[in-house]
C-alpha cells in the first residue's frame, strides 16, 4: 500500500535521466529517504530492477518501504 507524503524529490527527472535505469539493472540508493527517487527508478524499469535502499533514519526507511511495496 502506497503512503501519501508531502515530500517532493529534488531534481527527480534530471537524476533519473543521468542514471538512465534499465530493466534488469542493479541499483543502490544510499540515501533513500522517503523513496521518491527510488520510486522513479522502479517506475522507469517497470519494476524489473534490483534496488537496495539505505538510510540512517529508521522512520524514513519504513516510509520508503511503504512507498515502494
């Protein structure tokens, strides 16, 4: 279930254009935060990528997990 949040990822499209994610790719988001960039990455790969998201903030990780599953 996706959780609503007011966070807007900074330069999301520019970051994703630079990364150019591809289905089957493997990606690390070491500052996953609330999952905004990670969600964009999964959208662009049609959910066909492996993504590891890390963050120091446990609450942010929980919210990212809700956003991404």
